[in-house]
C-alpha cells in the first residue's frame, strides 16, 4: 500500500512550522496508523533526517496519550476511536493523508505533532479528588451506592484525557473533559463533601487555562473515544446553576 | 553482601503488625526536611508519592509520559483481588495467601505473600473512599467476579477498565499533593541513572524529554516504581515506552536483580500480523469462559475456519486438560498454544495464532447473551482486525505480558542498595514464578500506599543525622558525565540500521528462546546471539536528531541499549534454573506427558543476581516454607 | 465574569426571544384571515399592545434581551476565538456536528440584519412615527394591516422576509436546545425529546413566518 503523508513539522514551541510531504510505500492494511508513522520514521532515519515526533504510549486506546488531527478529524475518520486504534485499512491505496497537531490555545505545540496538554492536569489539580488520607477509609460496604449511580459515574469516569474534545471543538472548550471528571465524583456519595469546591475550582481553572466556552456543537461527543455524552456538560451546568442560585 | 530479607519474627499472621510496631518513626517536623524521589507515576509510584507527601515528606515524582495519568497501570482490564469474602464463599486472607503462593509455584516468600493478602481488604476500602466507581449489585454493595482459575469470587472491577479507574484515583491523590506543593511532578522526564554515594542511593540523573536537558536530583531516598520490562520482547501487551532502564542502571550500580527471566506470557492477545507491528493487544481472559480454543488437525490447513468440519478440529486444551479445559491457567494455556503453533498447526497469515471460537456458545446461549457479556470485546476486536467475531472465530496468540522478576527487595521493599527502594511491577516480591490474574494491581497498589510509607521511615530515621549531598557532589557530576557520554556515543555511531530493526531482532531471539519454553541449547545460543546484537548495535545503529531537543528516536535507542543487556541476564537466569516452575518451563524438565517438573530439592530459592563488571554473580535466597508445604500444581 | 455567566445570559435571553417569537407568530397568523376580519383584528391587537402597561414592560425586556443577546454573543464568540489556536488546514467539521451549530454567529448576523430592516419597516413607522405617516382604520386604530399589506406587495420585501426565515430556522433549531443545556437541562431521555421539540419549533417558526408574506402577496 502506498500513501502520501502531508505532515506538520515544527522544530519547537517558538519556531515556525510547515507541512512536509512524504511518499511512502510498503504499508499494509493491517498496520495501525501509528505503525505507518513508525515505518515512515524508520525511512527518515535511514535517510539521515529527523523523525516525526508524535505522542503515543499504550497503543490500545486507553492511556489517551496519542492524538493528532487526521484528514480534518480528531483521531481520524472514525467516531469514538483513538489514533492508535485507527488502521490503514481505513484509507485507500494511493491516498494523501493530512496530519496536523491538535490546535487549541491551551495546547501549544511542543514539536511536530506533539502538543502540551498539561492544562488538563492543572484542571484536575483544582479538585478532581477526594481529600482523605491513605489508611483512613471505613469498610467499603459501609457506603451503599445504587448500581445505577455507580454505572452513571463510571460512564463519565471512563474519560481517557486525550484532548480530542478540545481539539475538535470550534471554541477549544474543555467542557466535556472537565464535566466528566466533576460528574464522576459529584455523583458519588464520597464526593459530596467537596462537591461545591470541586465544581467551582475546576471550572474556574478551565477559564484560567484559556479554554473556550461550550456552545453545544456536540462535535466532542462524536470524537470522544470513551463515548461520553454532552449531557455530561449539561449536568455540570445544572450543578453550577444550582450552586449559584441556591448556594 | 549477604541477602537479608529482614522478615520479622513471629507468627505469619502477626509479622506485619509487629513490624510496624517496632519500626522507627520520624516526627512531622523532621519529615519536612527529608526529600524522596519517586520514579514512576503508575499505581505504585503515584500511590507512594501521594502518601509520602501526605505524611509530610518532600517528594519529587517522575514519569516519561506527558501526564502521570498515562502510566501503563491504566491498561489493566480485568480487576483487582481482595480477600473480603463478600460472596460468603469461603474466602479468607489465608486462602488468598495460599492461592497466591501456590499460583506462583512456591517461588516467593511466605511472609510477603501473606502481607499481600492481609492488606488486600483495606485497599478496597481505600479505593472506594477515593471514589473508584467499582461495579455494584442492585442493593448497592460491591460486586465480584471470579478470575484466573481460583475457586472463590474475590475480584473487584470497574467494567473492563479497572486499572484505569484505580490509576485515576491514585493520580487524583497525586494531583492533590501537587497542588499542595508537597509533590513536584516531573512529567516527560526519563530517569537514566541512579547516583549512589558512599553505598547509599542519593539521587538520580534524568533527561527532560521535551528539551533534552540532563538534570540532577538529590534526595535522601530513591524509590523506583517503573513498571514491567516485557518490552524486552518488543512485542508485548505493554506500552511502547515501558522500559527497564532505571532498574537496569540501578542493577549496574549494585542493586541485585531477582529472577529476571520469570515472565508471564498471556494466552489471549491478538496475534502479530506483520513485521512492523509494534504491540500486541490483550483480549480479556474472560473470553475463555465461553470460547473454545482449537486448531485444525491437519498441518498447514489453508481452509477458512468455517469450512473445517468438527471432526477435523483439535480442541487441544480440552484434550490435554479435561478437567480445566479452556480455563487452564495462563502459563499452561500459553504453552499449549505454542506447542501446537510450533508443530505447524497455527492459523492466520503468519501461522502464529489459534482459534477462539464462539460458535458453540452462540448456538447454545444465543447471540444476545454473548453480545451482552462480551459486546465491547467483540467490537474492540473488530476495530483492530476488521473481523466480525460473531461470524468467524477470533484468532488469538500468546504475548509477553508481565514481569514477575525485578529488583530484589527485602521485606521493607528496599533493594540491596540502602536507600533505594523498588515497588510495583519492577520488583520481585509476591508473585513467585507465576502471577495470578488480578493480583498485580493489588501488589502494585499496596506497595505504594501501605507498605513503603510504613517502611521507609525505618531507613530515613538514620539519614536525619546526615546531610544530604548536594547536586554538585563529584559523584553527581561523574554520573551525569557518564549519561551524557552514552548519549553522545549513540548519536555519534551514525550507522546504517534503525533502533527498531535491532529491537525486532532482539525480540525474535527472546521470544524464541526465553519465553514460554526454554532449553539449555537454545539459551546458550541466545546469549551468544544477543551479545552479537549488542556489538552490532554499538557499531551500526543510526539515530538522527540531537541530544538537546525532543528526540523520540534517541529515547528508543537508550531504552534498547539497556534492554539488550537485560536480555543477556534474563537468558543467563533461565539457563541457570534447571527445573520447570510456573512460567519458567525448561523443556528438559518435564513429565512424560509434557507437564512442568519442579525441583524443590535443588531450586527452592530465588535467584538473585549481582552485576559484576559485565558479568553476573548468582546469590541464592533460600525460601523457607514454615506454614505451607509445597505441592505439585496439576490442572489435568 | 465567568464563562458560565456569559453563556447563561445568552441562553436566557435566547429563550425569552423564543417565547416572544411564538406570540409574534400567533398574532401574525391573523394576517392569514380574510381581509375584512384580519384588518380589524390585527389593528386592534396592535393598538392593545401599544397601550398596555404590562406589554410595555415586556417590550422593554424584549429590547434588552435582544441587545444583551447580541452583545453577549459577540463577547462569547470573541473569547472563544481567542481560545482557539491556529486554524486547521483541513477541518471536516460537518462530519461531527451540524452546520448550524458551527455557524451560529453568521446565522445570528443575518437575523440581526433582518431585525433592523424589520424594525425600520414597522416599529420606526408605527411607534416612532418616522417616515410616511400611518393612517388610521375605521375603528380609529393605526392601520398596521395596511402597512403590512403594502410592504408585502413588494416582491423584494416578500423575498427578503421569507428567505431570511431560513437562517432563523437554523439558528432556532440549534439555539433552543443549546440554551436548555446551557441552563442545565441534562435528563438523557429528555434531551432526545428536546431535540425533537427544537426541530419542530424551528420548522414552525421559520415556515410560519416565511409563508405569511407570500400569502399576503397573493391576496
Ligand atoms: C494489558 C495489561 C492488562 C493487565 N491487567 C491486569 C489486571 O486485570 N489485573 C491485575 O492485577 N493486573 C493487570 N495487569 C498488570 C498490572 O497492570 C501492572 O503490573 C501494574 O499496573 C504495574 O504498575 P506499576 O505502577 O508498577 O507500573 P506502571 O503503571 O507501568 O508505571 C510505571 C511508571 O514508571 C514510569 N517510568 C518508567 N520508566 C521510567 C524512567 N526510566 N524514568 C522515569 N519514569 C519512568 C512511567 O512513566 C510510569 O509512570 C495488566 C497489565 C497489562 C499490560
Ligand atoms: S496510545 Fe494510548 S490511547 Fe492511543
């Protein structure tokens, strides 16, 4: 299989970037998209050129480290799929594939296709936890949690933190990510004591990090590998309205 | 140096309690003065860093990913064991201890294994407190499932993402301490060497992966929590960046390496389909509850699975292990698959897989039931392979999965270098020669949350009197120079082969000779081959780019350089152990019908290796079994 | 000021305008009646509106809503632009979301143009007395019917009034559901119902407003 890659190359955060075109042969349909990039990189090394830097680790769709914009879509042409799960059989022989880094003010480019998503970590730091010291827990079954509640909490807890929601959003909003984490904990009884602090702290940080506001285009829920629904954002809003109106 | 495992005296049940009662404490004002480096942010590292910081220590934590949340603990699917006996099915700490010890084929310490079982129940309490959305019953209590061939239901789970949920809980606690400025997090930092001063671990040298800058970090103690090293096989269920570099460098600086060759090969991963494949994806073991494993009876049968009639199929697990059948333990199922594949009965493009067939289950239970149970796995299978497994059987294949071996640690989780600790998958502690399913998330978590924070004080108390060396100490300068010169050397070779090319070659040798079944001749040959690979690597590898920038190719090469050396030790270890136990199967030591033959008389010890200027010296930690008599594992 | 606050203002004013449109359309439906009945009812109705105190207050609320809606839409759009980094070279937005949801600003601008023209045509003449004076009908009410009737016999105005109801429909379809979500309506099944209601509402509003000029034209 033969593919023409048009890839964004950028030396560093403060350098100018541009697209470079690479024709590459010898790919197979069973290869994953990232393996095709590996393949390209091996050719580049042998030619004495620098490899294309891209983020990845688990390569099974769970760590959330991979993520680039492929042919105009976050994580490529399929819905609910990470870049590492994308396989070359989704492309045609001879096709040109355009690969760009995620674009958002809060995700500056580090190099080539690698962006800095530490803004997500800082949102988490503002309250996505339960303040309780190790070793102080009561017997687990002392807290009964209805199955539906646990299931709903798990639905949003499944977020892998890949940033596709931000990348695809016309407003670069981190609402899906932030709401998923807030709702995961605020739905559970364990999360109640800090529910308000968490809500306010994390949403404030979202703005500080210069993420945009959600206008419900719903593009994020289509790209989300964990299939988190935008109803999660609405739920976060409900919590916010309630907190503001009733304290 | 003699190996002192520091097992506390007293009854098995009381050892941990009496250890804690007797260990030295440090008052809060003094804890603030002590600095601890935690290398790794997986369940072990994040749990330890957060808990140590809560206790008042100054902590610096490292991971090579862009965020601590991505450590490979995130990928664990199945669940975590705990002796809660919520199912009222006769479980207990004792039974769990026994299952683990026996599952490990009696190659681990009773005291450690018992502590693992003892601390399992409080760990579940801890994770529930932290907001892990474990599966629940309608009544609101926690749900369990059975896992890994034990007879009780003691596995707690959060859908198919247990590892993710536990890791996110640990990461959240870590984030809390980062915000409180008690932990300084260094993401995208790879630790490349350990600094040992006057025999004690006092710091690390790390490379900032975003800028290439080499940095020195000084501390009163160093904790390694760098996870498994099965990427030495190249193709494994591990993440691409998983490495053995930090523990290997620690080994070269004097930390002993225990049972390096004990590697778990998981029977149900997706097979390799091409040369350029980079990783193997795990398919949950639970599929074996309803799927039947088979290969064609005819060699090189090129017919489609559906065209092969029942009587021409060999359900080899059912044939060989009538009582356990398709549910035989991991090591046995993997080995049986390898036997068939090697004998020429493999299926798939590269003839390296076996069928996992749901036809019978679908006929019997209906497609809906199967879909309900395994729907997400079937769709994951389709995403990766493009094949609909309701219509044709899955193709699966064994894959390297977990390192039982690791840095030797004593009861306090301290390595043979004072002040250097190893926790989580990177140590050799509780699993013996084979790990039970769902026991690893457990071990890794309790190491970080419960054990280390209660043992490290015993050492640090002594360090209070000493001044912490500063990063300008000559030893720091020396180690940094060594790191830099290694980087310079690799970049200067400018050969004609890529790092991946060498890794593939290494992986093939390791997979052939040091995986599911091993023999003397093969291992001896492998050692020679790997030494050749090493020579060639240092002459012919080509790495482009510079050291002072983000350079993924350089990262790979540095990791591979360490893997190559580690591989030699793994083969040396496998060669030395003239018995078959757990995952270590030596072809020379098997019964007539091909089952493992353990030799307690001569090998009832943990092989502990000391690095000796390029060579390895064996020490033996003889295992005493006071409470349990080793028996033969049989799954016939 | 928080992004929630800004978005909530946008949503609340939007919803208020949605209610207004409903009332407006039902009144305009009077225009579809036979001329004799329509003229009396319509003119009477508009006089009542002009003279009632309650309606006056509501009218001011309406003006305010409109202004706030426009101003906050501007602020939100501006802020969101700032959050967005460099644009993608290739971006297949419509594969992941509706065109309308991606272009609420453009749609809003078109509607704003419409509103300005619409206000000049009616509000300025009837209320402010700017331009040609409006005659009174037999009952002594200002003959707004006549104003409408004349306007909608100009084919250009008919086209303008009808065609611009298309962007209105798109804007409402996305806006209505989005406003509810912004204000915290998150019930999963409810959201599916909400989506349907928004669609039906948008169709009724745009088709309803669009056919009136056409029907009047052929009267
Ligand atoms: C696919 C898969 C499924 C599994 N399923 C289960 C299961 O169901 N149940 C179960 O009990 N176990 C399971 N396991 C095993 C279990 O997940 C792991 O053993 C465990 O999570 C390891 O945790 P850890 O903290 O030791 O290491 P990891 O989570 O791997 O963390 C290692 C950390 O070290 C860092 N690091 C590594 N090298 C360096 C370096 N040189 N410098 C700086 N930082 C470094 C990494 O960045 C990372 O933060 C599974 C494993 C795999 C691969
Ligand atoms: S590499 Fe981990 S999600 Fe893609």
